[in-house]
C-alpha cells in the first residue's frame, strides 16, 4: 500500500469508549459483524431502540449512546464475557493465514489479489449503495471470499444518496425520494496520504479533470474501495456523478462507468495494488479494460495489438442478464464526447476504438456496447446459471461467426447466497444442534445437510412459526407507518393490528417490479385469486415488496394494480400486504419467515435469481417458473412428484407473452388449489404438517449445499481465477471455457 491513513476512524471511536469496551470500535468498522448474529445481538443489546433509529449501524450507535450506558455495560459480567469471546473470534478470523484458498490456490497472493469490480454492493442495509440482486450477489461474493481466505479486493462507487427510496401515495402510485448517506458515521475510512490529505486522483470526464477520492470498507479480510467525486474542488455537476445509483440520463450513466472502470484501475494503482486478475461483475465496469490496456502500453511502449492478449489473460467477465435493456450501449456521438482524447493514448484510430464495442463491424450506426467490449477483451465469460449460459451463447453468437452456438465461449457458474448472512439465528441454532457446531464450514457437503432428517418435525415447525410471527409483526409495523405517512383514515391505520395471521399459509413475493417479473401474475384471473385468498377454511395470505425503476412506468402500474385490487376487495384486505421501500432488512425478515417464495418471471429472462435460495436456508419452499437457478434446484422423484418445491408452467417459453401469462397463471392457480394449500393444511392434532415439513427438509438437503456462495467462490477460483487447480471441494456446477 502506498497510502498512509493518519486518522483511523476506529481509533477516533475507541477514544470515547470505556477501556473494557474498546474492542467494539474495531469490530464496528469491519462488516464482519453483519454476518455474525452474536455480534449483531451484542450491538443491539446496548440499546434496542437506538439500534433501530441508527439503521442497524454500530458506528452511529456507539457515537450516540451515552457514556453512562457504556460504563454500565462495561461492568456487566455477562456482557463482557460475550464481548471477550467475540473479540477473540474476530481477531482469529481476520489474522488467520491458514485458509481454504491458501491451501488449494496458493498462487493467488495478497500481493497480487483478484480485483472485483461492480457498480453496486449490498453488504448491509446501513450502507445504501445497492439496488437489488446484482448488488446483493456482489456483497455475498465478498463475504464468502473473506470466509475462504481468497485474496480479493473490490472496487465500486460510493453514492451520496444511493438508490432511490420508495413510498406509495393514496392511489398506490410509487413516489421516489432520496436521503443522504452519512459517510462519516458509517463503517468507512477515507484514505489519506502522508500529509493527512484525502488520497485523490483525476479522471477526464466531459473534457474536465474530475478529482476522485477513495474510501475503504473492510469486509472481513476483503477490502472494498469506493470512489467518490463529491468534493468542493470539483464542478457542481461533477460532484453529483456519484450522487445516485442508476439515476440520471445516458450522459450520467457513461460518466459513472468511466469513473468506475477507468477510475477504478487508477484507484488501485494509487493505493499500490497490482491485481493478478480483473473480474468485471456485469458490463458497467468494462471501461476498466481500456485503462488496463492504456497503462500497459504506457509501461511497455508496445502497441495495443501487441499487449491485447496479455491484458485479456488477466481479465474475466460475468454477465447477469439476458434482458437487452440490462446491457449498456452508448451512441458513437456520446463516445466521441467522452473518449476523443483517449483512443489516441491506446494508439487506435476512432474506427478501431469504436469497433471494440460494436456487435456488427463496419456499421456506422452501431452503438458501443459494454458487454461487447467485455467479451472482446476478457479471457473467460460466464452466465450465472446453466440456462443463462445457454441463453447468453445464443444472444452473443453474432460476435463469434466462426463458431457454432454451442461453442460460443460463454460458460456458467450458478449464483449462490452467503449462508451466514441469510440464515436466521433460529435456524442456525437448529443446524448447530443437528448438523454440527461446525456446519458453517461444511456448507458444501451434502452429507452434512442430510442430517436435517434427524431434526424432529415439531422443533422445525416451532422455529419456523416464530420466524413467521416476527415477519407478520414487521409487516404490520411497516404498513402502519406507511398508512400514517399517507394520512389515511384512522380506521385503516388501526386495522393493521389485525393484518395477516401467522397461522395462515404465507406467500412472499419480493423483487424489482419490472414487467417481465410479472408481479401481478397471481391476480391475472381476479375471480380465481379472490377464491384463493378469501377461503376461510384453508386461508392464504401474501406479502409483496419491491421497487419499480423510477423510469419504469409499467412497473409502477403493476404495483398500483396490486394496491387497487386490495382496495376493491376489502374482505381480503387482511390477507394481502405491500411493504414499502424494500431493503436488506425487510428481505431478511421475508426470506426467513415465509412458507412459500413465489417467483414467476417470463422464461428465460431470469438469469439466476438468488432470493429463493435464501429461503431454502430457512426451510422455506419455492414455487417458481423453471428459470434461472430453479432449473437446477427443482427436484422430483421417479414419478414426477415434487420433492423440494413446485414448478410453475412448462419447461419452455413462447414469444406469445399473453399465452405464456395464461399458461403460467393457470398452472399457479392449480398448484395452489390442488397441491400447496392441501399439503400445508394436512396437519395433525397438534397443528404439525408432517408432509409439508418433509418437503422443507427436502429443500434444505438438496439446495443448501449447492446454492451458496462458498461453492460459487470455489468454482470461480478453480474455473476462472486460477483455472486448473485441484480444489478439495465439489465443483460440479462450473463450466467456464477460456476464450
């Protein structure tokens, strides 16, 4: 490292803590705490109300809490005993050098780590620099890389206001607003030079030199470097380049991607890191390839085409969506305005430069595609599920005219989720009891997960019911607050005290409200939907949550239609809820508490999806279209009977969207009426649904060992980062060819 940070924020926080509590300061500044339930509990117990007001941010909590309360804690033997044990656990964790990665891939070293670029990172709800699945996946990627000891650093942007916040007005229409992220009160460190001044470098944006400063978030053993342009010595327009995630117009988008890609490579050089591999997690960061080339040309004096192969050998790419709108493209005019002085530094003509991002060479109207650039300059590329790999090969076959579709060099590594982050404390305690105290170190082992059969049905159900009660309480509070903020009638506000029932079969649907995800498919046939939700003998309830992109009018209309359906059918009003402003906190409550997770995108537009995987770790069941990861996760017996969830519709897709919607909605209604609801309510005299719990165990046994980020990281190490190693873990899902 070439930077010297003269002010450590952990030291500053430590100064206001009693001597006995000083370890809290260092732990608070490392996001390790956010996937360590005992540590979260330790922070929360300081003052539960203040913990909520601080947005579950331990730095803000410790800065706010009174010294009197802190000294009380320091004199409580039970609290100090817990702190001592966790402090020792933390110290051992961050300092350990004998890791999975050091044993199986010693060629990946801290001196030359993997550099992981992404436009968003979902580490925790307190750091609002994520919008959805891509960011959550990136956050889980870092956590598992830390757990497995993979030498990896990450690069992103630190958004002043992040993704938009959501509220619904009285007509059910989504309204957007923003809140500043309090950088100075978050577990972040502004990097400084030897004089104590912020570490700054410049990037040319719109013919102006923009000054960029760098913050660091520590994620266990992984450093996440976040760039920020909100400086007084920048033009006011440039200060807002890192204002919003996925906000603004095309000019703002390309400017952000210049900062992320070109700036990211310069940030790593500024802090003294020379990566062995650059991993682009989606195409937003593809400009980093150009800067790697530029620096190599500057270093060697060779031409672009002489260094092209050596750059390609160090760069890998993961694509996350088959939806065309998810692949950024920029017009030639826009590229001219941002790169007119840049292509000369690569020794390229304008035509040669633009050709790097062109799907069809020689077409003067062809836009510059970020995914195209990544595919051209990376040695490996992968989708995020087996089906997505197939779809991607078909989607990008135009770039490989000499190859058949099957031989297009795009493989797949199926996404997973970080078990420590998404498994509830109640279920983690169950796993310790029946799978073993060390279950978190054996998440890839099917034999470990098979031990769930030893857990009594009654105990699993008792724990699940507690989690569902917590979800219902959370939903009631969120809906009540939303109704109060909208100024709704007092009777509607009071009615939230009876919203939902923890004894009722509960469905969860939470994700981005994009039209292809079909958030209102369950309501397509109003009569059938009404029959299901108004049944008093075998009642069903559903909790919705999620945001529509501010520019997605149809997505907003889907949310509004759901709200309108509730209003026009008041007798089901207690059985349908919408939680505003979906974030990681609400996500955890949902995936840990629902009985059934509903996922019904138009096939094959869901590249992977990970929310349903989180449900599996908590014993929930998936009811999903056979798309993304569920094509690999769904299991049946020899007679076609479902063992771990349900599949909606057929294993096919059609260009006739109305027909597909009808087929899938009819299938969903049939599954609910004839399989899901009867199985749930087939309960013994004590209210225990043994058949349902057998399927819960089936979901845990079949899905947990396969769809976790430890397995995913192991696949990336063996197939992408250090191809050819013989890792001592199952690597059954990775198929990533080298181009």
